[in-house]
């Protein structure tokens, strides 16, 4: 019984340490795009808009998807 409690406490402590490492890693390792990446992203966005791409609103999505199912006939 005593070994089970110790095992649970050790597991809990290891889990807290892993969680803390994961949280700190996300806060310390930041990624920023360089100028080349920004230029490529901007060119891709311009190409999409030039070809007629428009971002859909939620109303457009509901109109285009099947929300009532399919007819079997």
C-alpha cells in the first residue's frame, strides 16, 4: 500500500516536471518569419486573390455543406 502511494507521488511529480518543461519551451522558443518567407507568403496570397479566391464566412460554409443529409432516392 505504501509503495503504491509513493509510486503515485513520483508519477505526479514527473508529470508536473514534464508539463513545466513543455510550457517553458513554448514560451522561450519563438519563431519569426524572415523576409524571404514573408515575400513568398505575400506572393501566394496575391496569386490566390488574383485567381478569384475569397475567404468564406460561416454563412457561406453552411450553404455549401450538406447539413440536412443526402436523399436516398
